[in-house]
């Protein structure tokens, strides 16, 4: 992505990114001074700086890590992280799951804050009414939201939320050449592809060493950082304009009005915006995803999914499958973990995940 060239123009300074994840450890060398934990409201601040999985901390470093102490330097090292923990893997008891704030409450709290970007490297297959409403509210408050599309494409390729909600930018994972990962979910809710293969992340929650990770989680963090770079350089732009500039400059070899079900509008390239000081981002009030947001999500056959679930029973305990490499290991860490998350009034099973890559591209179905 030629980060060194972009940093001559913007490092993300002045932009706050809310990371909704497994919590963020503010004490890794790369994140010292980067995490604004005091800005998290008490009502939704449950153990926001305790990351028992390592996932949220890894995402925060990919966004705003400084690189200090041999740590990861994020794409927007001048940005700041506001951490939010929801009921993802790491909360091992039913009581802890119940104490964790609902994702919808977290999104509403962020909407009322001065964080500009919401980064959500998680997803599930259920559409909850309260979460959908919270996302709409955040959009009305001018927030730019990114979410991972999911990592089960080789098994079931379910429609993933929150990425599939209107006003949320769905991010698929690709390699540096733009080839989408085999694991990366596809559908008409994919808006961008972002680097998500061979990305360094913490091996586990001991924070002793990094492993090579891959997944749409990493891609989402890098997409969020890309937006932070642009918003820092153009602080007067709206979320619509930042997003429109990313769409206009995305790497693709197909027409912009014919987005791919695998790569959306293409490979995200913030450099193409930053290198043009006079870039025209379009109208401040025009939603660049208006067509998609009006159409809604459809499956591979063009059908609309079943009605959303407004309520559901709380799970009796958290559950997890898969895992990451042990500390000190040089093996790859496939970000392929199943977790519980409190989505509004209910809890659903979420995934964050990984695999290889493929070259397939198809037209997006309406």
C-alpha cells in the first residue's frame, strides 16, 4: 500500500477509531499512549482494556500501532483507538456474558461520541432489529462503519451481519494483488477488499510474539485505518465523502457501477486519494452506497433473506472452536474462531476467520 509515501501526507492524526471487539490491551509497546480508554462510557465499558483473546488488540495495532518496541506499526499510527468490548470469546462464564454490553448499546454510545470511525471485526448470520436500528442511528450521526464479511465461504457462505446492514461497509480479504481469499464471504453486501492475508497479529493473549494471521478481521482493520488517513487529511469531509473517495479510487478492472460479489468496488487504495490534494469527493450529503442500501441484501439467487430476529434466548455459556498458534510459534494463525456476542437483546454465534486465496470474480446480483 506504500504506507511510507502516505505517511508524508497523513498518519491519521486527529481521528478516533472505535474498535468493537474482544477488548484492547493498551499496554503493548505498540499501543502505549494510543488507547483512549477514559472516553468509553461506564455503561458500555465492561473490561474494555482486558483482552483475553488477543484479537481486539491485534486489530487496534493494525489500525494505530506505533511500531514501538518491535511491535506492529499500523496503517494510521497517528490515529487513536477507543476500545469497546462485547461478549466475544474470552468471556468464559454466563455471568460475564450477561455483564458485557449489547453490541447495539455499544454502537449507540459510539454514535454519541466524537469517534469518527467504527471498526467491527466480527460477524454473525442473524439480523437483529435492535442492532439494525443502532447502525441506522450511527449513520445519522455521521459515523463511518466497517465490518468483516466473514470467513466461512468454503463451507456455507452465510450472509454476515453487521457487514450486511445498510450503511455498514462490508470488507472482504485479499492478498496484495487483489486476489480474494477462498475463506472470504461473498455476496452483494461486499463493498471493498482489503489486505487480509499474511498479516501479523498476536499469537495469543500472552502478547509475547506475533504470528502470521489471515482473515476478513484484519482486512476490516486496515480498511478502517485507510479511512482514518483520508479523514485526517480532509477533516472537513463527511463520512459520505470519505467513503466516496475510497470507492472512486479502489483498484479494479471492471466498471464502477458493476461491483463484484467477491471484491465489491475493488481493492482499497487510500494512497490514490492522498496523493491528490485537490481530490473531489463529491457531495457531502450523497450516500455513495445508496443503491445497495435501498436494495438490501440478497442471496446468490437474488432472494431476500428471511425476516430479522428481534429477540432470542441468551446462551447458557460461551463456546469456541478452533484457536490460534501458541506463543512463540512461527506457524500461521488462522483467525477462525467461533464466539458468542450479545447483539442487542440476544446473543448470536459470531466468527472471525481465515484461509488462502482465489481469483474468482463475479458480477454482483441485485
